[in-house]
C-alpha cells in the first residue's frame, strides 16, 4: 500500500506495515477457519499475495520515474505552503481525499485506468488479502496526475503523498471479511460496510462508494449506496471469468483493451476504446 515515493524512512515504514499486514491477514484467516466461516479461498489469497509482491517490486523500480513529474511541477509551484498548524493539515487531508475520490471515480470510468484497477476488483472473496491485490505500475499510467494540482498549489510533495499513503493504509482495514457496523461514524467515514458495497458486482450498487477515508464526497455527489437489503453482495468483476493465475489476473484487462483498440478502425475509434468507459 505504498505511496509514490520509496527510500529512507518511507521504505522502512512500508516494510514494517507489510509485515503487520501479513500478520493481520493470517489472523483473520485463522480466526474464520476456527469458527468455520467461509471467508477465504486459499488459492485466490495466494494469488493476491503474489500480485502484491509484484506491485511492490515494480513500485520500487519505477519510483524515480514517477518522481520526475512531481519534481518538475514542484519547481513551478504557485506558493510555498508551510505545513504548520492543525488547519493546514486538515486542509491537506480534505484536498487529498477529494483528489483520491476523483482518481478512484476515474479508475472506474476510464478504461485505461480501469485496466490496472480491475486487478483489485477481481477478487471473489472480500477479506484482508484482497486489500493487497493491486495492479502493477498504476502511477506510471497517469494516476499521479490527480495529485499534481496540490503540488502545483504549493503543498510539499512529501506531505501530499505521505497523506495519500496514510489513507491507503487506512483502506487496508476496509477489506475485512466480516465488516462491523460503526454506528454514527458510518455517516462520515468510509467504513468496511461501505467498501464492501464498492467491491460488489450486484447491478443495483455497482460503481458506488469511491471515497478513501471519508464517504462525504460520495454523499455530496450522489455516488453513495447502502448494501441492498434483499440480496447478498457478490464480488468479482461482473461477466469476467475467475482466474487463480497471477499473471492472467494482472494482464487480462490490458490484453483485452489493447486487442479491442487494435481491432477498432480509425484513430478516434482507438482512443475511444482506450479512454472511454470500460465495456
């Protein structure tokens, strides 16, 4: 669940959280196993861990490439915003949350971005191991663009992407196999119950609840949905074949998208396939 930069203290913190995450995944699996709760598919969880390892390796190898546009934008920032006082940190938190909301929405509406994000939604069992099933090289495909306006405005890059990284750590816990009800916090926070709806492939709630830490932007912009009362949630990508092969999971949508673009005549048609909505 690392952000866009590695190295030094951030790399150490990421490694430490990875160990904690593995321990929590194992604890969740064993707890449900002992209590005879069918929450995991061993082969699917194993595929998720292999995909997660590939995500980390590629992220480390490409971190310097991703840092280039951030550095260039920072060199031409409008202001220098000092990170002093509670108010500026609250402002940055809300700004990063809004940018993440837009980014996450775009990942579901633009096929070029969905090709990577689809990996995360391919899990048919929602549990903590599904949280680390993340596509490879996402920042290189344009996701970083959604956060560059904050750097251009004058927020320090480490503060922006550190805040984003903290939000991604929070989101790890949204993938609990048995989500609890958090009472009044459900109105403000993105909770495991809300995120389960986001992962659901039920037609009545598909493409809902895009928030990171907060759910308020979904409520404001009409993308919020509660779980349906009359049907259980189903997970995975609607209409897609299930696979336990990590490479097939990672590259399936990329191959399908590029194949469709190749078969479509004309430049405009190809661009519409690449940057239009997923099929």
